C-alpha cells in the first residue's frame, strides 16, 4: 500500500501513467471508430449476360523459356480509347520507380499517356483518378505523372487514410499522440523503400508509412464497362500474375457509388453518374468492398458440402477464420485445391516466406486429405492473384479482386473491392476460371506450379515465432 502511495507521489510515474492512458485510449478509439459512410459496401445483385475473365500469367514454358501472357492492362488501354463520357480509376500503386536493370514494362506511363490523349480527343470526357499517397511516399515528393494528369484536366484524388481504422494499433497509437503533428513535407534524406531510383523520403514520411494503411483497390469504370482486378498499373508489378473480371450494366453504378464514398472523405468532388438500364441475364454479379467481402467469403465457405470443389489462388493467405472454415469444409467432404505465392520475392528483393510458409505448415498439420496445396512457380515476379472459385456442379461461384485473405484486407482496415459472380457451370466465365485453375494445377503447356514439398523452406521455430509476434502485434503488411 505504501509502495503504491509512493508511486503516485512520483511525478515521472504520473506522467508515464498519463501518457500510457492517452496512448491506450487513442488506440481503442481508432480501432473501434465508425467507418466513413459508404465503406464496407454491398451492392445490389445484378443479372448480366456476360462476364469476361482476364488474367496475366508469367510462367516457364516446357522448353524452359519465360513466357508472358498478359491481358489485363491491354484491355484497360482499349477501354480508355472507347470511353466518351467518363473514366474513373481507383488504383493503389501507380508509379515507375524500380531498379532500371529489371526491364519492367512501362505500364504507368502508357496508361497516363492514353488517359491524356483520350481527354484531349473528347473535351467533355470526365476523368477521375483515385489513388494512394504511397505514390508520393506519403508527402515526401511529387509524382510527375500524376501532376501531368492534373495539368491536362484530369482530377486526381489522394485517399485520406486518417478516417480509416488503424491496422497497426500499437505503433499508430504512439504515432498519433507524438509524431503526426509534424507533417511530412521537407527535403528527403532516407532511401526510398519502394526503389533505389525513387526520391529520398523524410523521416516523418517514413514514420507515416509504418502505419501500414492503404487504399488497396484496383477498379476501372467507364460508361460502357467495369473492370475489377488484383493488378496494379505499376511498372515494378508488370510481370506479376494477376486476375480481373470485366462486365457492364448497373454494376458500373454500384462501383461509382462505392468510389464516391472515398472521394467524399478525401476532399474529392462529385463523380459521374451512371443511368441504370434494364438487366436480364443468367449471371449474377455483385460489388463488395472491405468487410462485406469477408462476410460473403465466410458464408460461401460455410455452404460448401461434400461433392463441391474449392479452388483458391492467392498472394497472401493468413486470416484465421478463413483457414478454420477451409478446414471445416474439407471435413465435410469438399475437395480443396490451393495455389499460393511462396512469398520469397518482392520486386527483386528476397523475402522470408511470411505468411504463406507458416500458414501452409499449419494447414498440413490439420491432416485433411481433402486439402491439396501447391506453390506458384514464381521467379522475381509474384503470383499476385486474389480469387476463390466454388465448383458446385451445375453452378460456379467466384469471388475475386483486390483482397488478399488476411485480416488487413478483410476486416474493414484497407480499402478493397471484389466482385462476386454466380453463374451456370456452362457459362463462359465459369468455364474460363475452371480451365485457368486446372491448367495451373496440372502444368498444362508450362511449368506453372510446384508441389508443396518442392519449396525447400523449413518452418523454423524462429520464423514461426516472428510470424506469431507479427500477428499478435499486427505490425505486418498482412
């Protein structure tokens, strides 16, 4: 009792206690606060005649030659040329920073030039580009490409990440109390974490980067079409394997509504409006963002029964509830096939294999014969796909887009957009997705995937400990 009284008479202790309470209350508020209006969006179910499956594949042919079968941004460039009324993009990474000896395709610059050319061709064309401040390394420098877009009458909106819930709460609580007040501007002197040729960054910007918050969406809409993708129009991501879905109709209006919410809390203006049309077709499509993706994913996993097949192609798989439902579906008799990136490379830099190495080790320990896993045979590129496909015999259900199966991507933290597709098994989109997964799994006309045992990366106690410390403290990009 006396010790407690002495402590409360100690000014240093009282100051430390006060600061701890301030930081703690800051953490609690910013992890539980209401989401900005319009986030965690669930669009209407629309009936359409057609959905087109697009993919980018980088792989090794049977003769050992590297092959690039990339279709997503070729399609985006065509759709830019066809737009006459409006174009709205929301893209996470959009820059040309990378090691110049890597020979990446010039995706960002090509899209920028095409947007400007189309704007000049159609003076009344409204073009809005929503993106993340990571392309400015959080205020450390300017973007020449984005400035050029603005100079040519294109509205550029940088997402205000502050209203989002904090995904790295312990660090961000300290950052909010002590560091956020100093701003980010000034002369950079720290090497840019994105690439050696990117402008140096300030310490203040580096500290903001460690909050690990992002507008991670990848969507493109015009008055004629909508594309929801896992791919970034980013030069250093140019060789990644990705997926996308293209459709038309009233889903365009839903995407615009979801994007208007981002514009509203980011200081942007009114986005274009889409005039609804009468819809008929055998394919059901629905736009989902943030936590609604999570809700629908869990429901679909829980519906899975014996005789169903589940195919998963994923960059990051780490969300505990998703893994539990995969295990339960396997126990009910569903056959599950998982293709994962080995998480060993990021833009030419070596990675530790987290989270997929420890997660797959856990899944292996579950011992279910109904779960089969393979690694994508990635080189210096990534298997950046984010897609799950439920084969239910007469019907297929597909969920794909920007969201990895991680807490950061599914639990109302990052901004994400996916599209949910339910279609007859004889529809072109289901047949194309089914063929895609079987081609990769069976290595048809290429060496796409490796057996689980072929990745020689032992799950050491140290690596497993780091994985769990990161999960508990949430100081991780997944």
